[in-house]
C-alpha cells in the first residue's frame, strides 16, 4: 500500500489513510491525534466511505422494505458492479478514451446498466419463484446466489486482486499545520457529490413519483397494492434494479478509491452496508443513508484513533449492539404499527 | 346487461376448498348483495373475482371478457375496484396519498374532480387529508377504503362488509352513501355483508352463500321476508 506515497495523511483510501498515518507516526514523531487537522482529515475520509456504504445500504433497505427479506446476494451485486467498472475503464483505456470526465460518465452508465441487469436476473431466479414459499427457502436461495456469483467472478476473472491505475489524481490541500496536510482529493469530492446527488434524487423518486408511491404501497401491503392496479411483480423487479444500479456506483467508486478489487470484496462491504441499514433502521431510506455515513465514520475514526486491525470488529460490534438494544434502528419504525 | 358473471367457480387455499362451484350474476346499475355466515366464502369470492387467488375451476366474466386467469392489476384496470375485508388502508401514507393510490389506474386529468367527489361524499376525509391512514378511526378508515376504491372510477365496486365494527349511526351513513354512489354515479355494486338486514333492504337482489355454495337467491325485499333467512341471519337484531 501507500504507492501514492508522500503527502503524509493525504486523501487515499480510508484504510490506507489510517495505515499511512501510522507509518508516518512511526517514522517521524507521533502525529498528535488530538489535532483538529487530523480530525478533519478523518472526517473527510469517513464521509467518503460512508457515502459508499450508504449507496449499498439503500439496496438492502429497499428490498427488505418491499419483500421483507434480506438480499444476501446484494454484496455480490456491488462486487460485480466494481468489476464491470474496472473492465470498462480498461476497455476505454484500450480504445483510447482518455478524457477523464467522458470516461467516468461512460463507465458510470455502463456499470449501472449492466449491474442493474444482474439485479433483475437475481430477482427473477432467486426470489420470484419462491414468492409465498417459507422465508427460509428464499434466504437459502439468496445465499446460494451469493456463493454462485462469487465463484462465477472468481472463475471468470481469477482470484488475484485487480489493480487500476489512479484515474483521478490530485486534490485540494485544505490546510497545513506542522507538516500535516489536510487533503481533500478530487476523487473524494466526486464521491461525496455523486453519492449525495444520487441519494437526493432517489429520495425524490420515492417521495414524489408514482413509481415511489407504488413501491411504498407494495412495502406496506402487497395484496392491496395489486388490488388498486399496481403491477407488484414489476415494482419488485424495479426495486432490485434500482438497488443494483446504486450498488454499481458504489462499486465503481471503490474501484477508483482503493485502486484494487477482488472477487471477495462483496462480502465485507455487504455486511457493513447491511449493518448500516440495520443501524439506520431496516426498511427506512433516510435510515440507510444515515447508517451508511455513521458506519463509514465509525470505521475511519476507529482506525485513526485506535487500531486499524479492529476496524471491522468495530463495525460489527455496532451491529450486535443495535440488534440488542435498538432492533428498530435509529430511524426505523417500531414493529407494532402493523395495522 | 350483465356486468359480472361468475360461473361454477371453485377456489382453493392449498387443500381447503373455500368455494365449491359458485354461480351468480350482476347486471349493470344493480346493487347485489351476498350474505352468509362466518367462513362461508364471501371474502374469498370477492378476492377470486380480482384473481387473488385465481379460481381453480370455473369462469369469471367481466363485461363479456373472461378474466379468470388474468393478473390482478389487469383485472382491476378494467374497472373493478374493491374495498376489501379489513379495509387495508396504507397505514404510513396520508389520507390524500391513499386516495392518490386509489387513482392508480385512472386517467390523471380526472384526479381533481374525483377527489372533490370523494370529499363531497365523505367530508371528514377532507378534514383529515394530511393525517396518516393508520391513525384514522375505524369508521374513517372504512370511508377511506370506499373513497380509495371510487378514485379508480370503477364500473363495478366490490364492498366487503363495510359496516363491520361501526356504530349504528355510521352504518346508516355508509349505507346511505352506497345508495348515492349507485344512484348518482351509476356504479354497479356487489356488496358482501353479515349485516343482512341493512344489506337486503339496500340491494335490488341478493344471494345467500353457505359453505362455499349459493343456496338461495331473490329480490332483496323477498329475501328479507323469507323465514329461513330471518331465522339464520336476522334473529337477534340487526
Ligand atoms: N388465506 C387462507 N388460507 C387458508 N384458508 C383460508 C384463507 N382465507 C380464507 N380461508 C378459509 O376459507 C373459508 C372462507 O373464508 P372467507 O374469508 O372467504 O369467509 P367469509 O365468508 O368472508 O367469512 P367472514 O364473514 O368471517 O369474513 C374459511 O373456512 C377460511 O378459513
Ligand atoms: Mg370475510
């Protein structure tokens, strides 16, 4: 790691950020972790990561909201999104599309569309045939899909990590104190702006459009939704498709941010985004976004102030604590409201 | 002219046969009621008309088209609306949103007029239009369920026990409104009731369902006068 070197606590990946800081600390005098600058840097890194988790978490929460089941293959959908983005970048490089904004746009669209297709197929194959079957069947089928997709990508792409050369280098130096530079990389700006825009647009869809109303109606009473003329099957399909498209954006961002991916990244990211959805209140859309940001912040701050080795433990401890003490999550509704 | 024809319909829940060959017809402009005891299969028949679950055997014809095996949302889009058992208001949507949901299959240019119409029938809904559906009283929810059904501009309105659990005053008002909907708007109504007295007084014709089979049919007043019916469905008040 640390191939982008220099710059001390520059942007980098959040994990890399933390790791590099420790190195800096061991090489030079210890970075004073009580510094406001240090805090600021972690905040930027945490928000970036949190936005990515939030995008994935939306997929979990929407699917749960509408069919009452956790889509255990969603992490794999995100992983596939990352691979499609990587491949698209490489192909664009080969055919000589080098103007970065254009390349980004093309990759974004391609990743969203193709990954959405995977989401659509997933619902068709793993969920629809089991509608009305015991929940356990659908759960097993989803886990099966998850294993299948992992192996499929491993076979097709190999098990080794795939690197991608930095596409968007550089950034702003916000302030410098005693050689510690608070950096906001251009990529972080793009990630934060894009995730915010997607979340805002998406909230608008859910709250204001007939598609969103149809989704909420299905989530609240599927049978009644069909009785007022909503095509329930299509609405569920659309939910999977939208969730997958958002996960694809997350996958693309991660590919850019870390510069490496492998077939296994869906597992951890999936569980963390799921944790985010549970923390925010599963089924709640603002909850998923809030939970994502919180998990991102917790993970980054934990790595920065405690030990990076335990950052995943931190995230999962949150999951356990929430499940014990506040199973409805921060913004979730209590289950008693079943009218 | 026959709007709805149910011919030899059998419906199963797994192995349980809830409808065992039901035949009935509803003509345009009529109010027809179906009465029967708990578990007779009344709600099942209304749901089967909407394809949830679809009939295993037999045929359901709406406006001359066989709709037996069509998906629910297509059946509904043809002009059938249901105010179902238990009302099934969307609890986390406002009254207004519930009414908007009712208009899913209706052309949008009529929305404002239709909303006015429903608010005229049920002024309380206008007062409560920003309130969440789940927090309405039982009677208000019933009005909302009927209003939501009307928002789709149905030609056939299926009502499942609209009087259930309501105070006598409210029951009277609901039945009054059903008559208005039928007279003023020309909507054909198929009404399922346990409150046989009110239902038979209101309806032009009635059917009696026992154990998944139609056992009797006739004019509303005739059924009301029938000794057997009085004994089975009316004794003990109304
Ligand atoms: N989802 C279901 N699964 C299994 N059996 C069912 C289901 N719904 C209804 N039944 C059975 O089908 C029969 C008819 O039920 P239905 O609800 O149609 O009766 P009903 O005439 O509407 O009664 P009520 O007046 O109590 O509403 C009953 O014996 C009931 O137990
Ligand atoms: Mg019933």
